[in-house]
C-alpha cells in the first residue's frame, strides 16, 4: 500500500523534504539490528510505500506533490533531495506561482486555491496512477502562513472530493505562541475548522514543544528550522514506518481506522522516547520497561518529552466530583522498534482509567512492533494518541483569535478576498464544539 | 520566480534617497553575486537589457546562465526642477537609468502642494502614467510600488501623492509602500505644515503602508554616528563597503561612485538602508522569508492605521578597526531605544499594535526567540495582540556587516508626531497665512484644507483611543457550546 505526500507551503515543503530524507537515511542505515535479509525486506516495504522506482534511474522518486505560491523553497528542497544521491522528487510534480499568499488565509483559500486546483489535482492524479495500491494521503502544512494553510485547506477539500475512499492524514505544525506571524491565530482557526470537515485525522505538533526537545534533549545551542523539522520527521517516521500488530504489517489507513473511532475526535499527538543527541546515544542503554513506564507518564502528565515530567500525576487521584487531572484518550497506539521488542511489555497501557469512559482498553489500545531499529536508536518507542493534549494549544489559539475578532482587528484583510464574518463565526463554532467534545472525554 | 517592484522617486529628496538606494542595492548584489550573473535576486529591482538598442529590450532570466549585459533600475524619476535628476544623469549611476524613465520640468513647485498635485499633476499625469506603464510592462509579476518623497516641499508631497492616487487607480492590486520624509519642527519652508497635512490625507486614503521618516531623527542619528566613529574617520561612509570584490560587472559600476559626501548623503543613506533591509528578505534566500505583502498583512490591523515606526541597528560598523562584532543581543536592545527610531518618538513607552523584526545575516530563530522573550516584559502590547510579533530571517547580511536588524512597528507613539504637525498646521491655518497661494491654483479649494485637517484629526483620534483603551473595551466573551 502506498501513500502520497502532499507538501503545502514553505513549511510543508521543508518538512516533506526532511521526512523523505529521514526515511531514506533510515533504510540505508547499517545500525539495523536485524539479519541482512530482514533488513532488505524492510527496506523494500518502505520504498514501496513512499517511493517510486522508475526504470533506468539510479534514484528512487518520492511519492510527492509539491505546492507553494513561490518557487524558492521548492527549488531548494528539490536540490537538497538530489544531493542525497539516493532519492529525488519526481519531475513536473511541483506547482508554484510567483506571488505568495502573504500570510493571508483568505488570499490562499479564496483566490489562489480555485486558480491552482486543476493543475495540482492533475499532478496528484498522475502520482496516484504510479501506485499499485493507493491507501491515502499525508498532507503537510503549517497553520500560521497563508499558502500552506489557505491553499492547503482548499487542496485538502479537493482531495476529499476526488478520492472519497482514500484516507487523508494531515500533519500540521502549530506555530510558536509568539513571533512568526501575527495573524497566525486567525489562519489556524480557519484552517483547523475546515480540515476538521475533510481530514480523517490531524496530527498536531507544536513548535514550542519541538523547540524544547531540540534545546533540552538534543542539546542544540542554536536551533534552526532544520533542527525542528528533524524532530517533526523523527516523530512522523516513527509512526509511519512499517510495523506489525500480532498478525500483519499495518499500513497507515489501518492506523487511522484504529486511532479515530469517532468522527468528532480527530486530533492526534505523538510522543517519543528516547530522544537524544548522537553523542549521548553512544553511552546510553535502555530497558523496555523503563522506556514504556516513562512514556506512560508522559501521556498521563501530558508532557511533550521525558525530561521534567510531573510524576505526581497518577490515575488514582480523582477529585471528589469525579473529574480527572490526568490526560485521557480515546485511542492509543504504542509502536516499539528495535532490539528485543518481543519483551516490551505494554500492560501499563491497559488500565481503564487512561481511556474515556465509553471505550475499553481492549478496543482503545494497540501495540505495533518492529524488530528493525529506527533512526540509530537501539530501542525506541512512540505513542500516538487521540487524546486531550491538543486542546490546550487549541484553546489558546481560539482565545487569541476570538479577542482579535471581537475587536475587528485585521478582519478587513480577509473580507477583501471574499471571506465573510459568518465564515469566521462558523469556524469559531466548529472549534468550540471540538474543544467541548474533548473536554468531556 | 520572484516578484518585481518599481520605485517611483519624486522630488529632490525622493530622488536623492532613490539614488542612494540604487547605489547600495548594486553593492549588495555585487557582494553576493560575484560572477555577474543576472539572477532572480537582481530581477526583483533590475532589468537586464541589451543597451545597443534605442529602446533597450529585456534579456530574460535564463536560469542563472545569462551574464549581466546592462542593468536598468526598475525606477521612475520625477522632479519638477531639473537639478537633482540631471546631476544623477551626469553621475556614476547614469547608466542605470535611461531618459525614458525620467520626467522633469524646470520651474519647480515653489513649496506648494497645490502646484505639485493639481497643476503639475494635471499637466504631467498622462506622461507619468505612460512611463509607469512602460516600467510595469517590463515586469512579469509586479507586486509592489515604492514611492519615495518628502512631505514638506511642493514636488515631493504634491506630485508624490498625485502619483500615489494614480497608482491606486490604475494598479489596485499592486501594493503601495510610501517612504515619506517629514519636515522637522524648525523647517525652513514656511508652508511645510500645509504641504505635509494635505499630503497626509492622500497617504491615509491611498497607501497600503507608509514609513514616515523625520528629518530631525535622521540628523540626530547621523550626529550620533559621527561621534561614535573615532576622529579622523569622520566623513567615511556610514556603512562599510570594504569587503566588496572589485572584479565583478556590478562593481564596475560601483567603482565610479566614489565621490565627495554631500550634507544630506549620510541622512539619505539611512533611509536607503531602510528600503534595502525591508526588501532584502523578498530579494534573497532566508529560512523565514517575509514577502512584502506579509508586511501589511501583519502590521496593519485597521486599514487607515498603516503608518509604521521603523528603527535600524547596528547603525554603523567600523570600517578599518577590527573590533569584535557588536553583541547580537545589544543589536536588539538598540533597535528598541529611542535613539534608533527614524522618527522622533519613543515606541517603548507607548502602545504596540504590532511589531516586526526583520533580521539579516547569520542569526538563528532561537536568537530571535530569546530576544523577544527578553524584550517583551518591557513593552506594552494591545490586549488583542499580546503576541503581535512578526519575524523574518534573511541569510544575506548587509555588505560588510555580520548581521542587522530592522524593526517596523505599528505603535501609538506616532500620534505625537502627527499632533505636533497638526499644531503647526493649525497655527498657520488660523491666520489663513499663505492660503491664497494654494487656492489660486486651479482645482484647489478651501475644502481641501479642512478635509485634510479632519482626516489627520481622525487618524490621531483613532490611535489615541487605542492607546487609552488598550484594546480592552471591545473584548467579548467566547462562544458557549450548548450541552
């Protein structure tokens, strides 16, 4: 089963480039901990999923369509890919224009979107025809800008129309709370509310968390976007690369099937352990029990990384009125990779109290394993959950955007391109409902 | 492909700033583009032409393979007296312009907005429109007009705002950025308050974004710089250009620009740098590009409140003395100090509606984040935009510097400058002094004065109200979900 990646906007294209490069590096890595035969099988499966193998070419080609309203980033990303000597982007599957969307969601969605739709969908169709079996789409975009968010939303709607039976998984990058784009909260509200109607799942990653991981776990002094994107892609790949449940290899569509059991709940978050610099990795050994225990506490205490987790948060200490302090989820998937995965015991995740009262651990929890090591880590675990933790930043964004909207600030920039006050209101209503739902979990 | 911009420089001041801008822009590109290839970065402000023809035709971008033949600035030069423009055409930059880009008269506007706007506007309107159209036709994706002029004189303010209206009319989708030099309180032109206020109505109505610059602020900055530079080094150019290689085609033009400093050169240089820094991210690569249209999108919450206070740092680097580069954090601190603002105002003690940091050079996002976190507690932001920061990162620093910072902010402190301008206007207007010089021009009416004053008043009130309420009054509680 193959998956097509749709890279939207500057951020989407940078992350896409990094994702394919992370995957390509991983399959060529010699630190794989399995037999040569098994490693080859694994590599072939990965290539089948994410790359085309054109005849008479020394490169494999990423199953990807690239869209941006300006050409600089796409050109750069394509160039860097080719430098790998292993993979590149397919020719003529890049769409760019000359003029960006200027951080304006409405400009992207109302103006650029309809103009570029046919061309982009043609490219997607062409890419789909290269797949023996297409399972779905991974669409990468940021919430803050105009092109990724505005055009991206429009393209996602078009994908949904033309491929009603394929899954669409969105990976969105939540902007820093301050400093990137001033109208980012508007753009984020408009994007998320629309994606919620079209996507099967929205994987949320916060720049603020990623930044912390870079500085505290990876010990990077000057953090660049490339460093951040590497963390994003480590997270994504740790979930997307092949792994098996008790019977078979799970493809991404089945993953979502498990993780999104109810259409009102689509926000996913990924937690990883361990994450460290190559230097520290050399001197570290891990036990599965310790890793999984930490991962569970990260989940309970809603922590983005293993450092500084609050161990006081426990499943037992409910308040008298029955509300809970700890994080809860609708579905969890634990993915373990590396040495001795058979011995990784997941029973810590089978406790009732980790899940919403209307589901059951047997249904809500799945474990996938893969004995082939990932990204140089001898052992590593990822937990992807449909849980409450994205509601904190979501609430923050809705709050900021609502304040701005009630003061009518910047609204003229959106209405100028045809968006109306009602469109804003609809988006607010959708997201307030999402927040409300997750609160009840 | 990148987008293109056209610079329209009007009047003496506008042309002098423009001239400095082209000079610096060429140097900047020369220091990056050592092979003399006509690339996308150059394309945004320059055409590459075959100058053997009378009406030089474009040589298009050929994916970075084509060498530079002759560069022509995407510019239109307008002045109602000949002096400055003809000096430019005799000077080192003459090859960057051809005579089809110039519009001049001989008699000047006599420091009278009405003469510039109404009389010359009517007389030269078609010609200006035609010249701009020609420049626009050379662009395959025209995104921005930069209009440079002063506010105090007659040509800059009068013809300048005439051009602005014309552009708003004929190119409604192309952004209009105005760099306007405001007169100081002790300006020697008596009618400068009239001209400024009459021009401001047009700026408020028709510009997408105005970058006001005050003469007095420029004078103070220049003085500060000359004090800071060790004696014996005064008179050197403000910005070091020492590490330009001289073997590229671009610098061949540049080599001839060495000349004596004129009194306004240092001041104009600062404004030219403002333009250069603002457009750098649109011209060069960066890990966080800021397209020009993002500036208005992020910094203009209400359509009329589009006046941005700017500051730059570092203001100078020592040319010959090899001092360690200034500490990065100091650069951020400086940019928020009163002394570095291009208008006489103190944004730090007023209310920010929005603020952008445009950083160039070897700086990472984490450096910017650290500095935002450091500065934020001391700055006051409006309630609904407490995180109102926009950042840009351009990899290419200004020539001879490791890094630089341009801040552009929408800050209520601007109303102080406007109020003082209004007061000077009212002082003259009460006595009806010099009014007849204006009303005697065809098409000029008394109503122009009163409506301009009204427009300025309401602008001041708007900023004032935001400053007083801090944006709290309009807040409404969130939507409730019925459960």
